[in-house]
């Protein structure tokens, strides 16, 4: 998948995505301008951080302004619910309506959809894709790392739902959990080579998973130019330097 000349594809150097988490329009746009000015290839606007998230005109206005800033930067828009580790306290109908409004602005390049939080996700994904936005389907487990067969099932259900990219983030309890995620990511990439995947084991124990995507198949990772949006995210400069070292030396 290529967006604005930037390739999101397994077995390539992962694209680093920088979260933007302002509480109002001014903060969002100032933060986005700052990280884009520092060379961010991709930003994730975490709309759930807005204090006035329930106002559609505010979200749509911010999206239009972000689109102007993101001429050569991929714009990912995310509404992370509390059930999935975010701040948005919304019902399922409210979440679906937010997704619909975001898609219909035609401003986002990618939209994160919490696959298991909406009813009939396949039909809704097709509807939003018809508006021209590509869909990342995601699932987050901030408590544990599921068994390997469960993680593969989660990946496959999201992939079979029509996703453009699938994302799984889990919390490790041991180093074996980190290895399990990497193994499942690799197996999924071999079974579904046409679908880009992003996976991460969170926290300090899982930091290696944010670095070795090129080896195991994760096409994107999250770094910081300030605040982090999840445990274990690294400074973007340090992250890029490690990714480049792996890219230069990996023979896969």
C-alpha cells in the first residue's frame, strides 16, 4: 500500500507514526505543524484527546486544517475508546457516527477502526472505504497477551473483514509473550502477504517489537516527538536510527 509516495508494506523498513494529542484545535494544529516540520512521515491524530470531542463541526474543522498541513505526510485519524485503552467514552452508535463523519470529510488518508467494538464491521468498513479512506482495523489488549492461536484468529478476522491494514497491540507478562507476538506476526504475513500488518508488544519489555518490524513483518511503528500515546514508545530519532541499522544489515 502506497500513500503519498510512502510505502506501508511488510518486510520493509517500518514507517514511524507520531501521535498528535492536543486537547483543542489550537493544540492539535500546533503539535501537528511541529512534528511535520521535523520530518514526520506519518501522524496519528488521536481525536479522543479532544475536550470537545462530541462536537462534529470541531472535528471536521480540525480535519480540514490537518489535511492542508499533511501534503506529504500520511494522516491517520483515531478515536480510541476507553475499552481499548483510549479516552473516548462513547456508545457503539456514537462511535460509528464518529467514524462516518470522519470518512465523509475525505480528509484522512487512514482511519483506525476498532474492529471488535462495532456491529457488522465488514459492511461498515466497505461503506467507509467507498468514501475514499483506507481502514486500519485494530485491537488492543492492555492487560495481557492472548495465546498464539487467539492472536492469529484476531488478525484473520480483521483481515477477512476487508481491512486495508490490520493492527494488534498487546501487553506482555513475560519475554515469551513478546516472542509469541512476533511469531504470530510473521506467520500472518506469510499467510496474508497482500495485507500490511502492524503489531506491537507494549511496555518496556516489549520495546524490541517496535524495532524489528522489518524482520517479522510489521510495516509501521509508533515513536514520539514529545508525549507518548502508549507505553513503550521510543523517541523518534533513536527509533529511526535503530530501524535504519536493521534495514542496512538485514538480509531477509
